[in-house]
C-alpha cells in the first residue's frame, strides 16, 4: 500500500477554519423563515421538507446527536414500525423495510434514522446541535423567534453559569420537542394557552388524530410530532412512527401556506 500524505495545515489554521465558517453561518441564520425546535423524526421531516422547497430553515437540537426517539423502536429494541401509508415515506428516504402483517411495516431504526438525518442535511437545513430552547420571542401576541443557549450552559446551576442566552428571529417557529412540548410550555407559563397533557396509549386512534391536529396553535407557533399530543390531550401511540413522519410533512405544508400570506 502506498503511504498516504495529508495536505499540510497548522493547528491554528484548523481552529480558524472552524471559527470562520461557524460564525459566518450562525450570523446568516440569526434571521430565518422557520426555526424548528427538536431534531426527532417530526422535526427532521419538517426541516427536510421546508429546506427542499427553498425555505430558510434552522433546526435546533439540545443533544449532540439528532434523531430523538427514532434510533430505537421501543424497549431498547432497534426495530421500528410504521403503519400504511407511512411506508411511502420510507420509500422516499430509501429505507428498506419488511411487511410484518397487512399494512404494518418494520425497519431497522439506525438505518431509517441515519437516512432521515442525511436527507435533512442534503436538503439544506442548517442544524445547531447542543443548543437548547430557553424562551420564545413574543411581539404583539405573536411568536417571532426563539431564545437559546448552549446546552452545556443551560444545564449548569445558575450560580455557576449566569450567562445570558441569545435570540434568533424567525417568521414561524415549529415545536417538535416531542412529549416535552417545550415551546408550548413557554407560552403556558405565561398563561397564553393551556396544554392538555398526553392521553393514555391507544395506537389506532392516536396517529390519525395527531396528524389531524398539526396546526398553528398560537400565532407564529406550529406544533408537530408528540408535542401535538401533549398540547391537545391526544392518546399516545408508543413505538410506531408513521404519524411522526407525516406530521412533520404536514407542519411544513402549513408553514409554507403561512409564509405565502
Ligand atoms: O422525542 P422526539 O423523537 O420527538 P418527535 O419527533 O417523535 C416522538 C417519537 O420519537 C416517540 C413517540 C412516537 O413514536 O412516542 O417518542 O415528536 O424528539 C424530540 C427532540 O427534541 C429535542 C430532544 O432532544 C429530541 O431530540 N428537544 C427537546 N426539548 C428541547 C429539545 C429543547 N428545550 N431544546 C432543544 N431541543
């Protein structure tokens, strides 16, 4: 085997490359059309759809990794299920699957999750990971952006890290934070709306209901994924993900309609 020689670059040049590129992109995304909070299946799907239609979209994820609950099916087992017609989205993403019984499909969760993440990046969504929602920007009873901080800072006790967050402005915000409904909770804390809390498991009702309830819950704030169940008091569905993928698409459609007006 021939020896490999990497091109020369000093330590400081590598540091400069990271700083320059990150700072330039962050500045560009301080104002966006849509900020999506939460990089699970619904948030990724919404980001991918919006970015692929040319919308300037920023996805914020508090963890280092994207994917939320999509890496595992349930009970630490990495097979996930979707019910028809959501296998069509697996087709779109190029995820292989098996029909386990009529209309019930099983796929490898790591394969599905990594394909969805790659499709979101390929579509051109900008991703800020290790960043947590701190608050919303609210002007004249409309959500106009988010207040964020590094997750590392948010998770330190106030006494140690009294570090102010920063604000990012957007025309629309999508709450895709899963069961937490973290953006919705910020409005609830101020008495602007009341989340009903999630109902008990009922898979056959939950997925259809969830997709039907994806909506602009408050001016400027669209809810998708499990945050919809928390906001509207819908039953949970457990380890099946079709509604997450379709709800992400639905949130993107609603956002595009709103942006046109
Ligand atoms: O929980 P998550 O996967 O939400 P989802 O897209 O899908 C739900 C399913 O995974 C599953 C289910 C249905 O099949 O019951 O649970 O609705 O992803 C939510 C993402 O939001 C991030 C969190 O780390 C996760 O990746 N997140 C939550 N709170 C915040 C946040 C926050 N305050 N700031 C930033 N990201």
